C-alpha cells in the first residue's frame, strides 16, 4: 500500500486503501501478479458467482462507496452543498458533496463527488488521515 497522501494517489491506490483500512480486506497475494480487468483480487470478496473477488471502485462508484455507509454502525449524512470547508461559495459548479460520519463524534469531508466524500469521511472516522 502506498504511503502517499490521498491527493497523490491513483483511484486504484485509493480503492486499495479503503479496502484495507475501512473494510478490513487484504489484497490477495496469491494473485498479486494477476489482474482481472485491471483490478486486483480480494480473497474475502470471492463468492460462487465471482471467483475473482475484484476490488470495488470505492472512490469513484456510488454503489461501491455506499458499502462504506452500510458498514458504519452510526448515523451518516450525505448532502450536496454550496458550503465547502465552512466557507459559503456561490451556487454554481462549486457545489460539493459533504459526508458526515457520526461515531459518535462527527467526522466530515467535502469533495467534488459523493463517492470521494464518502471515502474521505470513512477514513477520518477510523482515524486514518487521508
């Protein structure tokens, strides 16, 4: 796993970080030199229907990111807002997604997309600085 900050990571590296830190998965060393559709395998995700157990696109796909919300034991808020980092910006393309995980303290992140905001907030909620 790369030690690079979130902003410097590729989407693949971000997804692997989420899989490891938030979901508790281990990338499958058995298939470390093999990729399926450009994605590494996760042994815990293998099923009878998916023999590869392909790493989900947590940082870019809302369906995969929603698994992080489903896994969280407390309340989660996801909204589209024109407020970024406590600064009100004009209503326009500056709109951002804000995600808050309550555990029971509040862990919050803003990003341009919902999956990105969910991933950042989920990392903060478990004490990982993105």
